[in-house]
C-alpha cells in the first residue's frame, strides 16, 4: 500500500542550504578558536591555538558525511544539486589541503602556518557557500507530493 507525503518547499530549501550553513559555521568557529587561542597562549603553551582550532573542523568532517548522505537522496533534484556542489567544494578543498597543507604550513612557523592553511580553506569555501545559501533562498521552491510504501 502506498501513502502520499508532502515535502514542504521550506523543508527542501533548508535541506539545500544545510551543508553550506554548517560548513560556514564550523570554519568560522575554527578560525575564531585559532585567533582566540593565539591571544590566550603564552610562549610556554604555543600548542593551544592548534588544539582549539582543529576540533570543529575535524568534527564537521566526520559529521558532514552523514549530512551529505542524508540529503543526497532527497526527492527534490534542486536540493541534491546544492548538496552535491557543497560537498564537492568542502571535500575538494579539505582533500587538497591534506596534500598541499604541509607545504603551506612549512612556509611559516607554528600558529602562523596553521593560520595560513585554515585561512586558505576559509577564503575558498566561505564566500562561495554563503553565495549558495542566498542563491537557494532566492530560488522558487514548491511543495512536493511523493508516494511512500507503507508496511502493514
């Protein structure tokens, strides 16, 4: 037996924006933690900026897999389009920084190298993600009716 379910336009829009929203928040929290750690750290605890800045990015890197997979099979093709490109952008930049990050980090010493690596990620990802968030908000979304199989 099949039942009809309605997916609201606002739900589709939010799902399209979700990956980008959390990515921006995680990167900005990480950058803020890095700067705050640098202000609080003395020369004796120089690892503090590093310790404060990496957990938000690492947690989001793990959690993003579940968010991406959850939205990847959304019935609205526009939602999956926004999710796909947000994932390409985030995973592409983070994967590239795994390869070229040590070279960038080696240009400067300590927290400055980390600031350069994290700053590169923020400069590439955040403006583009914010653009996509606003682009999805301006797009005309419509309610969708789908049929769902019901187990009796």
